[in-house]
């Protein structure tokens, strides 16, 4: 029973080593083939190397998607701010000079167009 406990600990240590080294190599910009070769050279089993590379690739894709979604959300928020500024200017110009409400209307419509465009990008 004691040897089984030691084997599990060694397996976990090997997994940690493989993920740590794989992560370092991935962050350094190496491609999957180089990571595969280096991990295998360190005596890590082939099936564990494949698992590490697959999980690192999934994690990298997830991080890229999160950045894309964040960027699209920021552009949507900027569009909403433009709409807010346009409405504020429209109200202020209507109070001060009722005849010249054309400039803020352009900002409002520009903001609405930008909001729709960024919302469509978020869906697609």
C-alpha cells in the first residue's frame, strides 16, 4: 500500500514538471513540435506530452477569445458613450440655440451606428 502512494506522488510530480516546462516553452513562443520534443527528451511519457500540449493549446485559444470579447465590449461601451455625449449636446444646444440641433444629432446617429456595428461583431 505504501508503494502505491509513492507511485501516485511520482505521477503527480511528473505531471507538474511536464505542465510547468510546457507552459514555460509555450510562453517563450515555441510551437507544439518543439515542446513535444523537449518534453519527450526530459523523459516524460508520450501520452502525457500529448495531453500537456493539447491542454496548453486549449488554454491559449481561451485566452485569445477572452481578449477578443473584451475588445469588442470596450468598442460597444465607447459607442454608448458617444450616444450619451450626443444626447447631452443635443439637449444643451436645444436649450441654448434651438435652431442648431444638427451637430449633436450627427453624434447620436454615429454612436447608434457604432453600437450596432460593434454589437454585430460581438455576435459574429
